[in-house]
C-alpha cells in the first residue's frame, strides 16, 4: 500500500556522535528518545534510518549494513563529501567513519559506500541499475579492478583487493594505459586505507599520465589521490 516504509535499524555506541555524523551527511533528526533506550530516526528525502545504542558496542565489530537506491549516486556522493568536509575539515577515507568513492564492483551496479560512526555500511546504488546490463560488465584489467573493488569496497578487505590488483597487473601487462592508471590509483587508495605506502603507485600513475594523453580528468583524479594520501 502507498505510504509504507522500511527503516533499517543500525546500532551505534554513542547516539550524539551518530547524530552529528548523519547531520553532516544532510540528514535531519525526525525522532529522538533518550529514555529508557536511546534511539533516533534520521531522514534524508525518502531515506529513513533508525539508530539505537548498545552498551559496550564496538563499531569495528559491526555487521550492520543496508542497501539504498538513489536516482544519481554521484550527486549524492558529492553532497555527502561537501557536508563531511564542512563538519570534520576533511573527507574521512579510512577507518571509522569513512566515505568511499563511487566505483564499479563485480556482481553489482556502480555505487559507493558510507561507513558510519557505528561501523555500519550504507551501500548506495543507482535505482534500476544492474551488472546484468552488458554495458555494466568489463573485461581484462577493467574486470580485475571491479573484482578488487568487490573485495576492497564492498567487503572492506583491502589486503585481498591489493592481491587481486597485483595479480591482474601482471596478467594484463599490456592493458590500455587508462586501465593501468585506474588500477594504480585504486591500489594507492587501498594502501592509504590499510596504512601502507601509496607512493609507488602514485609515482606509477604520474608516469603514465606523463607518457600518455589521458586527459584533464585523469590529472584531477591523480591530484585528488595525492591529497588524500597526504591527509
């Protein structure tokens, strides 16, 4: 029936901290209760999330996750990025909380993920999109990047994602420079997240950019990756 809604229920350790984070994303608090059990509802357009506290809860051990479909993931991501930068002075890309870039992932459509202060994963995808669409499926090193993103972005396993990329870079050594550039930048991002040195991959990406005409967007993407590695 019209008007029916589903509210994902996500745990957190501190309700105030959670509300600050969701407000930074642009959500508004539509319900709040402190006793007997601290909880709240936050909403953004048609997205509604119920937050509740658990004594002694460890965000790093959270299994909380929800899928959210939106009309334009890129626009939503840009808005989240701006809000987080305004609230925290930077966009968190590692640890808890964090905002991951929009990226293809094998087995799913293109989208991005937010890990909130409770360690819960909010997975945003374009409404109606699917990898079943032939235009969504890549091959060669491009496919390897998508598989790596499945590990690194969907499952949060940066070490396995790096291993997938390393194997792919060897197997597809003759891949188009634009795909090698993408793989190197993603590997650099994963290194930053896992606390490893991203310099070799950033240097390799710079060499590709200097050697090949990859366009202005590639230059901006590399600059953003370098800034992220330094933050």
